[in-house]
C-alpha cells in the first residue's frame, strides 16, 4: 500500500495545485459511503464546499488539507487509494469513488479498488495523528531513539518498525528494504539487534525513504502520483518481492517468509540470525 514516499510524492504534486483554490462541489459514489468514516455526506459537503485550501501537509501516511475556516480535510489512502488531478473532460479514473471540484475548473478524483481509504474533516488533527511516532526523516529519529525503542522487546524488529505508534510512515516495502541495507534479518527479536546494527538501521530507514521519494514512489500495483503516472522505485528495490531471484550483493536467492502476518523478503546470507544471546540495554 502507499507508504510515506508515495504519500509525500502526491503531496508535493498537489500542493501548488490546490493551495489557494476554493471547493465548489463534492461527490461520493453511493456505494462508497464508508469512505467518509463516521461523517455523513451532507456534513462533508457542508464542510468542504465554499472553503479554500490554504495548506497541504503530510504526517505519516495522512494528507492534511488545511482550510480557511480552521478545519482540516484529512485523507488516508490505505491499501489502494489514489488522488489524481484532472479536468472534467478526462475519462473517470479506474475505480473512481469520489471527486472534489475546484474553482479552477479542475477536479481532484479519488480512486480506490479495495475501498479502504478514508476522508474526514477535523477541528484538531491530534485526534487522528497525535499518537503517531516520529518519522525516519525527522530529527527526532536518532540512533538513541531507535535503540531505546528496540531495547528489551521480544517482537520481531520488523513488527516494531511497522507499528505507526512507534515509527510513522514505514510500511512493508521500505521496512524490508531498510532491514536489508542494515543487514538485519526481519524476524530478529527487536531487543537482540546489536548497537552497530541499530546505527546502520537508523541510517537505512532514512536513506531508503529519501531514495523512494526521489524516484516518486513504488508502483507495484495500484499506486500512481497525482498526475496518474507510476513511480519508479519498484524498479530499484533490493529484496521486496524479489523472492527466488539472486541477491544483488552476494548472489544468494532472496527468501520470502511471513513475519507478524506480513509477507517479508530478505537475503539469508546478508541478513543472518544474530549470534548475540543477551538483550542489549539502553
């Protein structure tokens, strides 16, 4: 599903297009009312129509459209959500579930195959994003923070990194990639990751996200940017969905397993089980 790089790419694309623009119409497919969580359609329309977007920010995997009445329109793409900027003359995008029309004449169209994505309007964004952990691109994501996060935990390191309350923005793709770069096996108990490995992991988490943003995200399945174009990062992954193929570093066959209920990819030679038996302390 879209992770931090994909959502950040969409944010960068949309920011100059929507900021300063006023919403003049909103439509949601009747079969996709679940998109609105607990917000009735009439309330959504009342909260958007006539309002001007004054900012567009991102927190974790959330897009935050600030409005001139002090409220925030919040979207989450979940597994298959898409936000595409088009003119009314363009054909509908695949699995189009809703659209927002602006005074510029353009439409922001929402497509969602699985229909898990969400729209909401909130007065205080803390009710949605207040529990998110720091992002790997934040200054707060230090080696010390990561060491304290992992210390003493018996859950697999991959599971800890996927927990948005602890680290925001990482998902299945980039956790696998970061752990490969850091040479850490994904099922390693978090508390058994060595201090040198934690230092490598802190750098790797940041670098894999920066590369993915530069390549405009990964389009393994449904993700497209705000122009409806695929990203390029899927062409450069080292382990994710490369099971059965040779590792670029050592030539060993990439393995697929399941960690914490998630499909997981790693190189059994580059990412060996740790020999350390005692749990590192903070």
